[in-house]
C-alpha cells in the first residue's frame, strides 16, 4: 500500500525468495482434502466394513445408517433424513477445523491472500478482519472444541471396536486396527493441542502457583500446541487415510490383513 | 537569533537512559514541568545494553547482606578513591529504588519464596544483583519508560494533553547548556538558563529555556576503537558541563570490561555479560589453563580461592568457600587477559576463551543466559552451549565525570546544573563494580531530579537565555556546512575540508593505542600531540547535503565533545603516576597510597573563547589536584585495620 | 573518502583477504519521492548489513540516513526491509546471501518515511500511550511484592520486546490498510495488554479497567487474523501470536462470547 507519506516504492513486494510456495502448497493440500472429503461425505456408501467404520460416518446418527452392531449409531434422525448421514456429523469436525487458529492462518493466507505472505501486499481494498459478521464467529472456536472432544471420544470407541472381528467377536487385530490407532492418536493430539484447550486448561488463570496441577497440564498442552500446525496436517491426512482404508475394504478392492 | 523556536520548561533532562528517566519522573512528581531530550528514540538508550543486574543489598539471596557490606564492596572495587558519601548513599538507597520499580510494573526473576532473585557478580561479597535473565537493562528502561507514559496518561486526564507536564523530545541533540551571562560575554558561567538543541530529523534548532538542567548523557566510549558503547556515547554531557564552566574529575579512570566479543570484526567490543562468569563460566588460555589463579593481587589474596576445586565449590556453598578469581573486579580480569594475550597464549582471534559449555547443561545455559546464547548464535555463529566464546577487553565505562555534590547531584560551579549516572564522577572511584551502574542511575537519577526541583522552587527569578549565546551556539552548529574550501581568518583554519568519519576513526585509533588499557608516559605525550592535530583538523570538518537527518553533520558536531573529553582522559592519565583501578601505568605499575585521596580536576582552559582550540601548541584543558574529604569515622570502622593500611596513608590512619 | 582512506579501512580488518564486492540497492528519498540507488561496496568476513550501510555512509553517501544504536540486536533501532523482509540490519549477517546476489534495502513500508532508511515511528508511541499502565495493588507497598517465577514467566517473555516495531511494520492490518491505524493497536501493543493482563499483581480489574474487553473494543484485537507474520519477523523470537494474541482473543471470548464463563463468574461473585 502506498500513501503520500510512505516511501514511494511501487513494487507490491521486494521479496526474492519463493514466498508463494507456502500458501500455494497449503491451498493445494486443503483443496485436495476438500475434494476428497466432499466426494466421500456425499457418497453415502462404502463406509462400513465390520469392524471398521469410516471416521467420516461416526457417530452415525440417522435411520439410513448401515447397521453397525455395538457401534456408535443412534437413530436420532428418522427416516425423513434422506441424505448421507456423514453430513450430520462432519459439521462438527469441520467447524472445529474451520475456526481453528492454525487453519485460519492457513486459509486466510492460502485462499484469501490476506496476506499471501509476510510483507507481500494483499489484493483487497478493505479489511476488517474478524471484527464483524461472519468472521466474528471465529470467537466460538471453544464450542467446537467441546464437540471435537466428544467426537474424538466416539472415534476412540471405534478404535477399540476394531479389536473385534467381522463377526463381532473380540480378540482381533488387523492392519486396519493400526490405521485407526494411528489416526485416533493424531486426532487426540490435534484436539488437545488446540489453543482454546490450552486456554481452558490453564491459560485463563492468573496465578499458576495456586493451581499446580492445571499449571502442569498447561505446560504439556503448550508443548503440544507448539506443534499444532504439524498435528493439524497429520491428523487431516490420517483421517482421510482411515476413511480411504475403509473405502478399500468396503468396496472389496482390498482385504484387511489380520495379525490375529 | 530571533527565529529560533523557544519553549519554557522547569527542568530539562538531557538523556533518556536510566538516570535521565528516573530524574524526569522525580522532577515531574515534584510538580515540575519536565522535558527530557535524547539523541535516540525513547526507550533505546544505552541502558538497554546492561545485562547482569542491579546491585542492591536486599538480602533476598543471602540474609547477611546489608548496605554496609555493599558499601564496603563498592569502596574496595573503587580502590578507595570513591567519594565515600556517594558510595554510602548508593548502598543505602539502592534497595528502595529496586522495590519501587516493581510498583511500576517491573518483573524481576524470583526466589522460591516469591521475592526478587539476586545473583553473584564480580566484587560483590553476596549474591546481590536483581536481574531479569540477562536483559536487566532492558527491563529497567522499559519500566521507567512505561512509568513516564503512565504519568503522561494522568496528565492527559487532567489537562487533556499527554505532554502537558512531561515531554520527551526524541532524536534531538543538545549542543550547549546556556547560562546567564555574568559580564555580557558569550560564554559566561552564571546560572543555567536552558539548552540549545537541534532535531536530528529536520536539523531545526530550538531552545529549551529552563532554570535547571540535569545531565544524564552516559559515557565517552565512542572515543575508543574497541568499545561496548553505542554511537550515542560521545561524551556529550561531559563536554556540555565543561563548556558551561563545570569541572570534571577522575577522567583518567576508564573501565575496560574484560569480556567483549573479539570476532567477527564488525561486532568487536560488544559486551559478553559478567553473569557468564557469575553463573559458572571460566576463563582459559590457549593451553587450556584457568589462568586467573595466577593473577590474584595481594590486596585480594584472602578473599579468593586458590584452587579450582575450592572455586568450583563456592557456587554451591559460598559461606564456606572463597570465590573463584574469575570474579575479581573488572580491572584485574581485564589486565590479566591482556597479559595472557601479549604472552602469546591467546585465542585465534586475539582474545582468551570463556567457557560455559563444559560447566553447565545446555538447557541451563539457554535459560540463564538467553541473550548471550542468542547474541553469539546470531552474530558470531558460535553455539555457547557447545563451544567456548572468545573474549577480550573492551572500553566499557568511564568512572570520571562531572564533579557533583554527593547529596544533591549538583554540578560544581554552575548553579542549576545537575548530573547523574555515568556522566557524573566520584561514585565509583577508580573502578566500578558490575551491577553498581544500574543502581547508581536510579539512586542519583532520583536525587538529581529531586534537587533540581528543589532548586527551581527556591528561585525567585528565572535566568534569561542570552541571545548572544544562542547566536554563538547556532553558528557553531552550522560550521560544518561552510567548511569546504573556505578560507577563514587565522592560519590554523586553512586547508581542505576534513571527512568527519575519518577524523573519528583516527581519534578512536589514537585513544585505543595510546591511552588504552595499559598506559605509558611517552605514548600519552604522543596522544596529546595527535589530539591537538585532530582538534585543528576537526574545525575544518565539513559535510555535504542538508540538515535533514544528516549523520555526517551529527558526527561533525559530536567530534567537538569527543575531542574535549579525550583530552581530559589523556591529560589526567599522564598526570597520575600510579596504577589504580581503571588506570594502569606501565611505568608506574604499583598503587601509591599517597595518590588515594587526590582527585584530578579538569577545567576548560579558555572558557571565554576558542583561541586555544585553534592552536595545536596549546590544549583546551587545565588540570588541578584536589584532596577528597576524609572518610567518616563510622564508615572507616566497617573495615579491618589491616585492609585500610593497604589503601590509606599512615597519616590518614592515625588521624 | 579518498581511495587511500578506503584502503586503510580495509587493512584494519583482519581477514580482509576474504573481502568481496557486493551489489546493493538502497532506497533513497523522502516524502517527496525517491528511488532505489545502486551501489557496489566491499564486504568483509563476518559483517552484517548495517556494517555495509555504514561503509556506504563513510565512503560513498555521507548523508545516507539510517537509524541505529546498539548494533547488537538489543535496542531495536535499525529496523528496515532487506530483500523485502522486515529485519534488523544489525542482525542480518551478510553470509546468508549469495555473493552475487543484489541486496535490496528499503525503509519500513508501513510507516511514513523521514529520509532514506529512516521512518517516522510515532504511530507506535501514540499507541503505547493508549494502553492503560500497570495498576499497582493499593494494599502492597514497595518491597512487599511476592510473585512466583511461574506466575511472571508469561509476561516476562513479552517484556523481552525491544520495540523494533518490525511486527507493526509487517502486520498487513495496517501495512496494507492505512485507514485501520486509528482502530488497531498492532501486535506490539496488543501483546502489551496481554502482558499486563497476565501480570500476577496488576490491580486493573479492581480499579474498573477490563483489559480483556477493551483489547477487543478499543484496541482492535478483532482485526488480527492470526496470520503470524508478527511472530515470523520478531528478532527476539517472542511467540507473539501463540502466547499473546491468541490467549488474549480467548480471554476476550471469555468475557464476551462464553455464557458459561459469564454465568460462573456471576454465581461465584454472589457466593463470595
């Protein structure tokens, strides 16, 4: 931006490095996920292959859900719901990630170019940030965090259920169990490393010394929080992989190798 | 000149470091309309470079500590040349000044019971330095800056303007302290009437009329080539005092900090904090030997460890072991390093090794010495957690300065002129202890502000700024623009214009080589000759361009101050035929008790004009000797007789 | 400076054999306009960009304006933009560049220019005055403050700030939108609010100042879209976004968008 009092430098930026690489990669990665997840969410098929349920469809809350014995499917939405049951539940992880402090940075930079990179001028004439509707809604991140914890709890349950076999008998473990295990660890790590979580656990305190347990928790979550970006991406990839694994099994393209 | 803008204030504080800001706060709280004027931006003063801490005997880390012990350490560090009353006031008041900072929002490191943590430092008997990691100076400046802002917020509420009673004129330079003319002459030394200043940004001149001026401009290090001091340290306050008619004392005592960076060349001289040694760092030569054990002087023999084991035990158990000799006062360590390097046992870049990497785990180093870790990593590409640093002496501090009244900080001979902090002399004697600087700034900054306010309140009439002086000051400041090719009257002025940068480099080289850490009579004669030559050439220092933010012009103006101060250092150093603290004579290596109570006083030789400045055969400075008043009996009794006998003459002891 | 003086200057530097000629483009001008000027200048081993600017001053452009002070990354005076990135000139080593690279140095672009590399940073001082100062607890006298290290740690991180204003310069909220300057305090001063709000003894709440709420209502916290450029450029490596701005946003959310917290506070106050 140039104003009469600022140094008259016409160039939008003078960076000589490949500053566009990071936002371009981010945008490409997010786009790929959006395309994949949209296809899978609307597909309403190939999301269950006992004992594995795709994380996109769990908990499954509609009457039209695949029967999953012992699985997290509750028929809260009756037969009138004709769309994919994934849409009912994906709102929550989507909202959590959409309002996440890391993803905000990623898409503000990658999609909205606000700014595209540091010290590179943004193309917009006006900017009001998160001061007004709709972006002021970013402030409700913590509610999505609460829901994200519930969803992570359900996915943990799903992971436990992967230790049953296709006839619902306990004492099974397949490659899919490992995939689910890796996914749920990353989901939890991402969820707990959330800035809102850090704030709720201890950040809002004024005197850490009076709350030693919360202080220690705050410290741990702070350590995780430093890797929030890494966890955001790895859990995003792992959840897509877990879903894809179920897709491969359910569509019969692949058989789950068993360990026992 | 009539068109020079004039403003009226009650107190003008020159310098916005620790002392200046503290003085301004005190004057403003005493009801004075106070102006602060500084060369840099507000909050960037050289005080930010102070790392180790603020010495104050709060007794948080060791309950045996009290002001008497602190006083004793200060006197010992200064080799008893200190003005004892200043050392006393300093030791007594330092704790209050530190505690007060907390009420303004400072956040020092804490002890387990929640009090201010205190660390060890060279020359201090107990852990005494309140600190924040190794960025204590930054904390001090920021706290004072924010206190000023908070006072301005009060004024905004009351008067609708932040600047109503306390204003900071940033990026401005004072070139003259104006005084009421005594006999109609241009440079009479009557009462203070204000300051002549220019804005660095625009080059615009202005006058602040005020009956009291507090000098708090810091030191003179920029006259030396290897220095830890920033560009601001051109001895401005020292020179302003001299030119206004106030004498300087103890100018021969210049502290060379033992540990400055020696590589890369562009950062040569930048400080490596003493806390590195206070926290366990050791000095080694190229043979890997901890050489300091061989350099403990007799006067300190009983106080320092004789073996490495004992020294190492001291960090854990200071009550039953003596401290390692790496923590001797700065002058001793600097000389030892100098000697090791000269003997060929130095490091590759001409220093010695300072090692913490083998003494502490990497995380501890990063936590306790974060900015050192950062500084070496970023500037020298050295990881201090894995390899030793290379260090060598660097010009750090001038003990000498404006001769002041110990209680009121009022400068001798010029009513209304005050000085506090590094620019004032006497407090530190021949050598300053680490950590005593920040406390000095606060204790005497406050006193200067307080007594300046008292002085102003007691005046019946305000001295008027003399238009002749203003004209003269303006002409002086503009001189560099007309220097080129001009033929002036008087032979000495003739010749081509000189580049101020070149002159500055030559001055720094001369002072470093000839009046540096080890001094010889012949070299100082040579120095005086070169200074005289530079002085004549400096009158032809010319600059191009215009007055708006012109660094060459600023330097040309500052050269006057550096030359004046350098001459003081050289003349006083030549006169004092002994070695003591920050003054080491190769030809007089011993400390001489008969010199202890002698102060060398520097005055302007020709206060009425600048004839002597133009003549290379003369100097601008006249020296006089003066005896210090005898130390008060109750203070003397704080020392053992044996120890006093090392410093005081038999006659003084029996008195 | 004449040629022999330059030569003398070179000879003084150890390792002068490693010297090479570098290409610099430095913005020169003032509010009336300006342009990038080309220079070829000598560089020695171990030097930083500020050394080169000083060499230009001493040899080719004596009136080249540059603001600097400590030259050790402690005072935050020599902020500028080097190859388009906001940095301290004294902390940018020449060894990070290719020898053949042209190095472009411009003044900070978010602030009015004074001359050459010097900008008018008064915006920041004005903002500093708008943040209510530390409020000392009335019941404690000097020397009576007791604070635990873990309670001061957070604010201490923010007090490492050297006020170089690079974060203010890089923040697109004001860099790209001059009109936002009135409403937005900038990362440095939002961090100052966070510092005071986390101070264990700040008595602002008792004196009726709600720092959390005013951060959003008066100092423009909502403008921040946490794109982290402030953290990226901070020479003190303060985690401005993660440790100050986001926690401050969460604290503001406590006040304004969280009925649970609001209800909890109401109940607790009633039972006290």
